């Protein structure tokens, strides 16, 4: 773990402890102000009568329930970031009956289950402070107080970091004044520290966020302008760094919270796809800049911004997000007007007649969501009204649910004017100018589905979880309210999905193993869900293929005598029932394929065998062989490449060909004639990053010894002073004698045998990178913390690296010549306090060390028990 991360984490814990101590002394966190109920005076300086309007109910307006079931956990959310200052200024909120009360309780009573609160760094230092009283001052005191009340009311809490002293949106992403002279590295660290400390402070107050939004409408980026002469985040790589810093801090401080990344222009699929392809895996491809660890893609969609496109585009974009990235999609901002005839104060609003016209273009009468919602048109406008506000929201909810979205947040829900405070949003709230709840609030919090009419929603995320030569295992997500599923298998991605392609329509689980398939054949699948209302639409189709029959791996000549040739190959599984050897010769040159015939006595070798000797041969004659696997009822698979041997002639050395430019495990590391390996590792237990070694592999060519440390499918990563260490002992020589006191496999390292060589990779060795005595090389030379984050280091090329390889010259290992035996040991150690304290991570093989564990700072290494390897 790097000193950067450790220091900030300790500072975060210190903040937490200080807050807990403060709370223990009775320091009160501001809450709902007492004595403000019934205040009606001073709305924008205008005395309004305490007579509250009567509004029709949702049922009285005949607003239809949604056309598809609302999934469990669907977010019915509100942004209420201004309610604290409004209440402090005497603003009052009323329920449907005109009874004053706590705005948060009114929202909860209406079915709202999530609040979204923005947070500014220090509004008092904003370069361009708000133009009027009431535009917000969203500091930590206010955010903490509102969040605590929402949590106490049973709602969840989305924390919206703006990372600015003022509004952050596509037109302005200003660096906080306190950070404006920072370098990029300092900005990354500042984002990490600020995010971590903020969340820890909220936790201490009983307001732990359930979702954290890293930046607000960051389509152009974030931390882009300074108001001074400092640095800016002006590249995708640097944007990835600051996002990763915020994400990692949020993961550490609130491990159960979901992480959101949020853009505007919610109906523009092209913008979202171009933007998120850089930071998320998509359609089987990796992120083009850096893959970030987030859960939710948030989008803003306002029906009157042409850049947000129309409601059908919103539907299409949500579908693309869910299918392309496998992320949840949430409409993080939406609102619409309930009037435009007058304002609750003397400040002009942002919604006027032109917005009514734009709404008609983006929510056309021909659209099915608009039609089902009964939106009222007047010529080329959708006129603002209490009823149309409820109907517009119903259409947005319908589109979000149907397309697979996981929720909607109404922005500016509570932003009514109050004494001394103005609002340019007071005609887009869910409360009228007097603070009384509008019918749209009941739509947001309570509108359900048409009982007895609609079938369940189509299943999502149909996927193949495993394949063999004759089976494909499938899984899909649950569809709420479903009693049974049907699976279809077709010859085309377009189906049909009917009785002609039905596999089973009685599935009550979310998995199915489809067997009896043809090897190497591609199939197309879809799933439907059923309840008393009928069958859902078919899921998005899945394309999957059974594994093809393959030739055995590692077929080779293992030994020769004057009268025989011994052949060997790697063990096989997955449907293989026997092996068959083909022979040609004696012949000096490789024969044609049709010259190979089944070798008598080797045409039905039992499964499990990995060797066969061909005897009664004449010295000096060259014989050729191929090997095929027999796959039970599927017959014989393809033949291997031809190998040859000559009785009485020594075999050439079994050198391995290792590519040091990749982080993948070369095939030769699995070839028993060329390499030795061990998977007998000891895990240190849980950790923030992947410390678990899954395999140790050793091979050589004419000049170098190669050692690979595999991480079992996970990309190895570690903090600044963590390291991977390998030790080499030559049991046939006492040459070398490298001083083991400098090997940081643990704080104290002792060995019961002399060590001829060692090598280590320190994750971020500021003294020159790779260090080794007597020397060597390591693959994936680009070890990064720069393009990802500055304190976690891992190989960067290729994406998905799972193996770290060392290359050590044989000449630098005492007595490492052909036929001599080496012993090899590896460990992952974790550096604390600038590497001065080392604790042991994983070790391999286990028998070579004792006392290893996540908290062990001393181990004894017995190299006699390490992995044995005979130099080729």
C-alpha cells in the first residue's frame, strides 16, 4: 500500500474518530427547524394568503398505470438540495390535504425512496458565486443534515459530488478555489482525500450514502478550468485518473454504495457510447482508455433541451447502456413545469413558451409513451399545467421502466421561494408556490402497473456461463413477478421465438444447461417470462457456440533409444475418451497428410494416458507421428502437427520460446518437456488488491531462465512499495552466493540453503524501477500508476494481464547449466511505511516456507522444498 493511500486513509480514520468524539460530546447536527410550520409570509417578498389550492388526484385525472411492472428496488428519487436553506428561511411544505409537515416525511409518505443531494467544496470561495440569494450553498453542514433526516425516514441517499465551489455542468467544470494551483497529481490526490473524508464524516453522522456520484454532468470532463493559473484535467487519461481516485475513495469509505458516473444529453446514444467506451468494457472489448470500477450510468433528460433528444431516443440510450456495458441506467435528473403563467417571486424562470414547443417536438403525440400517458397538446405546444406535469412524468417513468432503467430522480423538487430566497425553478417543482404537494409527486412515488393486463417484463442479461463440446450453460436475470420461464434455441439471431424453437417452458430457476449440442456449432437463444397475465416479450438474443473439437496439446518426442521412439502429450479432458496415433515413414522429409495411417497398437489409447512407445525400429531412420483425440459419440477430432524422431539420435534441447512483451502465460510454460510448474500456493487472506498467486512456472532457452508468476485470471496489482519476489537456488552448485539479507520477501528473511539469484519487482520503485541482483528483466515494462491512479500499480499491456514474467540470464545463476537442478520460490509481499516494514503476502510453493500470512513479518524459507526445475 502506498504512502499516499496510507496517509489519506489514516487521515480519513482520524476524521471519523474526531467526528465520533464530537458527537459524543453532544454537538447537534442541524435538522428540521422548529417552529416554522404555518409560515406563509415573505414568499419572494410577496404576502400570499394561506389558502391552499385543491388539485385533482391521479385517479381523478385518469392517468393510466405504467405498461410494464416496476422492478423491485426501482428508484423513485428526488433532488432536494435546497430544502435546508428554504426551511431555515421559513419555507413551509404541505401534504395533499394542506397539512404542514417535514418535507422529507411528506416525500416518504408519497412513496419517494431516494434523495439526491449535491455537494460543493466551498461555495464562499466560488469564482462566480450565485447571482441571487437562493441559488444554493450546498456545503457539508446542509448536505449532512438533509441526508441524516432522509436516512432516518427510511430513504436511501445519493451523494452528488460536484468537485467545484459552484454549479458543475456541461458549461462549467471549475476547479475549487483551494485547488486551483494544483498539479494534475495533486488534483488526483485531492479528489481522493476529499471524497474519502467527506463520506467518512457522513457515516459518522448516521448518513452513509447508498450511492455516490463522481462528478456532475461531466460530458466535457471535470476540474477543467481554474480561475487562476493552475493545471487542468484536459486529457482522457487524466480524467480517468481523477475519476478512479474518487471511485477508490468511495469504495473504501462506503463499500456497499453503488458508484455513478453522470452525463447530460440523456437521449444521445452516440455521445454516451463514445464517452463510456473509453472507461468501460463493452461488447466483449476492453475500455479504450482505462476501465473504471463503477456500477451506474446516470443521465439527465429534460424534454425541453434539444441536445437531450426525444423520448424514443431516451429509451434507446437506456437499452444500449444496459446491453453494451452491463451497467444500471438511472435518469439522474428530470423535471417539467406545472405552470408558466406567473412566478412565485420576482425572478424570471427557466421554463417559458419556447420550452412548451420544444417539449412537443421531443415528446410527439405519435410516441407510444406520450399516447399512453394522455399528454394534452395545444397546437404545437405541450402547455405547462398541473395535469400535464403529472402526465409528462408518467411518460418518462414508462420509458425508463420499459427500457430497463433502474429509476428516475426529479430535479429541483422542493425549490420554492421563501423569505429572502428566490428561485428560477419554482414552476418546475413538485410543490406549488405555497409549498403544497402537486399531483406529479403521487405519480413519482406511487404510480404502479395495470393489474391483470400486462405480462412481466422481458428477462435481461441472458448470458452463457460455461461451454463444453456438447453443452452451453445459460443464465439470466430475474424478471419481477414471474412464475415460470421459457427458453428458446434457434438457428438465427432473429428467432423465431415460438413453439418451433422451444427448449423448455417450465423453468422455475434462472439457469439452464443445454446439452446434446454439436461441437463448434453456433446457437441463438432467447428467454421469456410468464405470470397470470401472459408471456413477456423475448429477451435480447444471445449468440453462443459449443466448443470445437481440438487436437491434443503438447504432442512431442520425449525420448529415443536405438530401437524406439517414445511419444508424450499433455493430459486432456472435456469429452476426450481416447487417443489415436498416426504414423508415417521411415522418411527423411515430412510426408503428405494422406500418408499418415493409424499406428497399430496405438489406435485406441485409453483416456488418461499421456505417453506411448513405438518400438522395433531401425537406428538412423526418421519416423513421423500425429495425434488425435477421440471425443466419445462425436468421433475423432483434428490431428496435431507432425513430430519426428530418429532412433539412436539425441533429441534437441527442449528450449522454451517465451515472449517477454506480453503478460499472458506462454504455452511452453505448460509443456512438461520444457517447463516445471506448481499451483500449490498459500493465500494471505482478503486484501484490497489481488495478491493471490495461482501458479509458478519455470522454463529456459539457450541464454535465459524464465519465471512466470500467474494470478489466476485476475490482473495483478499492488500499492507503491508492494513487490513480487522470486528466489533461485542451485542444488548442484554453491556458486553465486547472493546476499539474501537484501531480499525483501519479509521484514526478516532467512534461508536454509544458499541462494544463487533473486529478482523482484517493486510496484513503484522510485529508485529506478526494476531491481535485481544479479539482474534480469520483467515483462510488461510499462507498469503504471500514471494513467490509472497514482498509487496503485499494475502491468498496463496487454489489457487483462494475468501473469508477470522474469527473465534472468543463465550466466548470472551459478552452475545453471543443462542437466543441473534449480529450486525456485516466489512470494508477494506488501510494503508499509515506505517499504520499511514488509509483511508477507502469498507464497508458492507452500512447502518452502512456514509462518506466512497476511500479518506475518518474518518467514523461514527452505529452498530444498521449493519447485524443482532441470535446466534444458
